[in-house]
C-alpha cells in the first residue's frame, strides 16, 4: 500500500467539495460520483462509533456535504411520498435487526447511519435533483461518460493485465488469479472486482447504444454518439465478464421489445425476474440447475463456481428461516460454523445476505426498491410513447437499475451510481405530470380521484 492511499482517501474531501464550488450542483453531483467511485482506492479506515471511512462512505458523505454547503435549499424542497416507503424501511432495518437479536440500540443506530450513507443519500439526491426530463437526460449522459472514461483503462489492462490499482495504490483489490477468464485478462481498473467492472461497462455501453438509437443524444462534444457507443460495446465484450454480458444481452433485448411493442410491459417483466427468482429460491421451490448447465457449456470453472454458490445459498436459507422477520443481524450470525468453529458457509449474493441479516422485512423492502422504477414508469408514460426520444433516458436508466438488481442475485458489490439512478427514475415518475412542453404529451392523464369516480358512476346510473 503506497502513501497515495491516505492522500487519495482524505484528499478526496477537499477535491470533492471543490467540484461543487466550480460546477452547477447537478453537474457537481454527477462528477463527484464518477470521480470518487471510479478512482478512489479499495481501502478503508475504522472510525470508532461511526461507519468505517471506506470508498463508499467517502463518496456519499462528500457529495452530501457539498450539497448541504452549496445548495441546501434544494434538499429542503424534497417532499416524501408513499412510494419512498421501501427506502425508509430498508435504511431502518438494521435497527430492528439489532434490537430483535439483543445487539442493542447503539449497534442498530450505527447500522442505520451506514445504510443511510450508502443507500439513502444517493437515492435522495437522485429523487430530488434528477426528477425532470432534462436532468434525467443529464444523468443518463453522465453514466455513459463514466463508461467512456473507463474504456481506455480497460483496454490497457486487457493487454497488460489488471495492474492499475497496484501501480497507483500498491496492492491488488482482488486475487490476481481471478482476473484470467476465457483465455485472457479480465480488467478490474479501480473497481472491487472484474465482475463489478463488467456490470458497469455493460450498463454504460447499453446506455450509449439506446441514447444513440432513440436519437436522444446525437453527439457528445461534436462526436457522433455511435462513434462512442460502438467502441464502448466492443470493450465491454473484451472485458470477459459472462454475467455482465448476459445482462447486457437481456437489457438490449428488453429495449428492442419496448421499441417493437411500443409499451413498457417488457420492462416490467424484466424487473419482476429478480424478485420471482428470490421467491422461488428462498422457499426452496426451485433450484436453478439449468443455469449451471448453461454455464458449464461456456466455462466449466464458472459452472463449478455457480454450483458452489447455489449450494451455499441452500444452507444459508435454512438458517435465515429460523429468524425470518428481521434476520440474525450482523457479525456473521447469519452464517453457519463447522465442528472446528470455523465458517462453513460464505455469502456472495445480496439477496441471501439480506435475508439472513435483515429477514423478510429487509428482503421485501429491497425487492420493492428495485422494482419501483419500472412499475412507476409504466404507470406514468402513455402507451406508444416508450420509444420516443424524450422518454429514452428514463427508460434506459430503469433498464440499467434492473440489470443491477439481476446481478445482485449472484453478487453483493455496491455501486452508489445505481442508487442515484433508482431515485432519479422514481422522482421523474412521481413528478412527470407537472412538466410542460413536448414531454407532457408522453405522460398519462392522472387517474380520477375515488370520490370523482363514485360521482361519475352515480351520474351514469341515473
């Protein structure tokens, strides 16, 4: 570990705040998330009585400080709605889990603070600052640019091996043998793992392709969007992340179906796959042997890894059902031990970690959080408007969040940009009926109130 690690981690505070002093607040939020999340080291510092100062907490805390210092009025304009209940339940879950397991209120409040920083802050910022068609478009372009920033770094590591994190910060963020896949190197750059980078590149390349094909963004800095999106897609394929490529194919397939059907039902069907999968796995109704067989045809090592994860999940599910409401809490209480007192199971996927630690309350609130962007968007956009250029940024952000939800079925690597995207799509769906201009024609008319519907029925009866 080089001296650049503490310099980057603590130097990020003035650097991140300087972005808010130099840029308009929305551009500063996007820039801060991209710079912080894409380039800070995979390191952390323990803080007594507070969440550890990690890459995740550093990025979110600095962005929140920047907003409070330079645009606190924007946050005060936030008005909660019933649809914000899932994120509220989710961030409060650690307190209920700690108290239910006798770990104490202090432990619970510490967990709530951590969840608020990691999940609540980016959701709130997306919900508040990126809820208009113009700002949603700005966010979609920002995510696309995030992929373009990483593109040359990925190409370098594909050729030279994943070394950038070691060269800059003095250590590898993951085991080096895990970077060799399908006859070549799988880049990592400054992400936690090649899997996390593969998903990021898949979502950003899909973002660029749809913004180009829907004519929502024709060029960036005078460069045609197609000339940027296609090389990014090729780079994503070369990243050799099978999970990311599978989700990319699904995401592009959903967008194609949306274009052909001119409706949002393909998106909702896609969004329902993760909760349905979790439901049948948690209840033991189905074991995905077919997924293992498909993986075995591509790479036997990946098939063995997937089978191992699924077997571990079966054991952990039995343990989770023993305290099914609020879970076992933290400190590894959701895992099992062998005869020697050592860990007999490992936790890889977010859903089994959530079920084990936070119970059904946490699992349901997290599932609703992932499904809500797609559901509310369908509730908002008119039929036939889904392939319109004005709707493209919101649609592609919703598909991107669903791809992230799908990846969480096997992995648990966080990324605050996706939480920002979730808040943004929900914010747009809740405020779309207030917009004016050409976008207004894409929005459904608000449903009549209950009293109005009753009065209309009575009048027709008469």
